[in-house]
C-alpha cells in the first residue's frame, strides 16, 4: 500500500458527497464571477453614460434611476441569490446524514492529537479499535459517528466529504463514500492545541472482499510471538510501562489512554500521520516521542538499545 501523498483537495472529489460539494463550489465560483463582472460592467457603463448623454428633464432622470434601482438593485440580486440559495438547500439535503446508512460502521473520536477509530459490530465482541486510519469498502456509503474526548476537533477528508466538528459531549453523524479503492488523506480542521497540524488521518478504501478479510483479521487478537526476540519485546511491553496506556488484545496490556496497538504493524502511519510506519520511525518514536511531537501525551520511557530493538521487533510483527 503506497504511503498517502500530501494531496488533499476538495477539487478532486472521490465520492458522491465530496462531488456535490465540489459542484457547489464551482457553481458559486462561476455565479460570483459573473455577478462581479456584471457589476463592474454596469459601473463603467454608468460612468461613461453620465458624461456622454446627460438627461436634463428631472422627471425622465427619476424614471431612469428608479428602473436601475429596481432592476439592478433589487430584482437581479433577488433572482440570483434565491437561485443559489435553492441550489445550496438541494446540496445540503443530499449531504444529510440520513442519506447514508442507518447503522454506523465506524465511530471516530478526536483526541489530542490523534484519532481513535472503533469498528462497531453487531455484537460487543465484534468491536475492534484502531487509530488514525479508517478502512472502508469502496463504492458504498459508509456511516460514521463522530465524537470528541477533550476539545473541539474537526473531521475532514476533503476528497470524501466536507468538514464536521467533533464536539465534546455530542455525537454527530456523517457518511462518506469512496468510489474507487485508494488512500484518501485527511486532517483535523479545527485548531485543537499544540499538535493540531500533526493530527492527520487516512481513509483506506478497499475492494469489499479485501475489506471483509481485513476486518476479520483485525478482530483476531494479537499474534503470538514466534521468536525469542519478539517474546522478549512482548514481555517488555507488558512490564515496562507501555501497557499502562496501550491495549494489545490477547496480552495483559489493557491501557486505554493511547491507541490500541493490537495490529499496529498493518497501519500506514504512526503518531497520527507524523511518521511513516516502519522499524526506524517506530524506534525513534518510542525512544523520544516528545522530540517528534512536542506536547503529545506519550511520555519518554527510558529503554536501552537492546530492549528498544526487542520492542520494535515485537510491535512490527503485529499485523
Ligand atoms: Cu484536532 Cu485540530
């Protein structure tokens, strides 16, 4: 899977909702430009006409003035603004959460400064948790519920839908659709503190069958370590303090402060899009998170080179 590029543009919609928003953007741009040109044109016309042919009869002058005030001053804006208003209402209706499925697939919670992603199943045992990455089947409308755990964040995947605030104490709904498989980048769109700019996420749209098998794998507990170094890494994870904040299902690690790491190696990025996932970045992140993301809740846990190696080896085996 390629690492997502920096490209995130509302002008490159990849699904129905973003398509409607892009269309509205273009219509507004064209209408606004035409009105602007018309107003400038009329102003120039008025300036030239005034010099060329003065109307000396006061009654005739009033008639001309009234015609302009009613026509250009009232009728024209009323028609144009009403048309744009109706168009906006139609677009808003098309974007309404009710136009998506009733049952949400995913619950996304904004946190300083990462995204907690929970796949909701029919039974409580089906719920699995991930972070900073939302996998969806392509070609379908997917309902999301959005929450915040601390401050106001804003959920925004420009290629798939508009922005929606995540407000503490409130649950909002949104649907997204990606027409074709691919990686779509997103970003928190509401200033939420020191690392707001490093609060990115990706939506990975998969073929429906690939999505189903991916989700089935996510529901499995973490793989048992198969070699000595990985076993050492797992034991360190559980005893050295990592488990206080992180969960790895299938191990005694049950912390809920930080991201669930049960299948961390299958994710594209680390630290909410700050780093590309891989041994080197993961090692650097564990060794000194405050250097890479100042203010993040992840503390620096002193580990020696040997232990760090074992930890990274274990975590990178969690596919
Ligand atoms: Cu979260 Cu900005």
